[in-house]
């Protein structure tokens, strides 16, 4: 039986720390090959610290956050408690910890990566996150890769449930590069794993038809606009993608994603927010 969707608390604006990567000083990306060796020297190079983000986004009018794993400068429990307290003090919901590395379909390192991703799921639980998002796999799409992905995600979902977190995945990387694979994998997982729809991950002539096929399964949305130039959004594309989510009855968080060419991330987020807000009213 499909599990109840615990992530659906109604439509709302959210933001990812990826949209503030430059504000946070561009800390280095790292993955399971590095274990827990956070590149600490690349943190603290900006005036905005992660502990200040909850209050800053609340002031911006957003009270839901998604947090990239590599933006956390320390896994010390004292620091994690500080971060959780900062979220609570600002009345900001930590919707998801985004585990942005790991390949559970890797022919050699799948077990290592599963363990590393599982530890991040535990960290999400310590932070009070509702969800943790994991990559479904980077292997070339095949029946074998899909089965390996299903098996790995099921293991991670069990670990997530034990830590009070819902596991999510996303239309990202090779295994989930087609709507057919997204729907097949989600069906095989029978509701054990939720789905995040990302506007920015697919391109091409069939993009809108592909999004239409998977939008009804989305519990969250990475609502990313394309900016061909600083301060200039491809509004037609953005509206068309938003229309597809509305038509599908989407009612989860719209997480604004900005990684355009202009360094003023708040300007990009403001442009996105102005359009998305009308969809919150119509949902």
C-alpha cells in the first residue's frame, strides 16, 4: 500500500541554499570519496554564514528552506544543534537536506555511497528536516540500473524512516533522465520514496510533455528559471512549467532555484518570487 504523503503541507515559497551559493562564499563541493573530510578552508569566506541564512530568508519573506549538504561547515553535534536552533528562532521550516553526491548504481562504489548517503539522512534527522533528497543513480539507463536504484533507494528509505525523515529523489542524472524511468521507479517503490520535480534538469523538444507526465507525482518542486542574461528571465518557459504543475494539482513547496549569470542572487530570487506567488494563490 502506498504511504501517506507526509510532505504535503500546502503550497508555499521555499528557497535552496544553492540559490545563495555565492552569498555563502562558494564553499567547495565534496562527496563520498572524501568521507567526512569537509573542505573547511572554503567555508567562512563570505559575510553571510549558514547560521544567518534562516533569519535572512525569513526577512526576505520565505519560511521554508532546502539545504545542500556541502553548505554545512561542520557535522559536530554542537554546530548542528546551533543550526537547528537558528531555524527554529527564525520560524523557518527545514523541508529537505539535499544530498548532492553519491551514486547508488556505481559498479564499484555503490555500497560506499549508500553508507555515506545514509549518514547524511541521519544528519537530516538531527536537524529536524522533513525530507532528504538522494540521487537515484548515475549509471546509463537500463533494466539492471533501475533495479539497482530501486534496491538502494529502498534501503535509504528504511534508514530515513528510522530517523523520522521522508526520502525523496529527483529527475536528475542518467537513471531518471526520462519520464518512463521516473514513473517506473516510483511505481516499484510503491510510495516509499517521494519525488521532487526540477524545472532545470531536462531540456529538448519534449521537455514540456515530459514534465507533464511526471508532474502529478511531485511532492516538491525545484522551481528554477532560466536567465539568459543578468536580471533577464525566460518568462515564457518559466510560466509554462508553472502552468504544468498547477494543472497537475501540485500543492507542495515551490523551492526557488537561482544560478543565473548575475551575481546578485537576491535580485534573481526576487524576479522568480514575483511570478511564483500568483501560483500559490491559485493552487
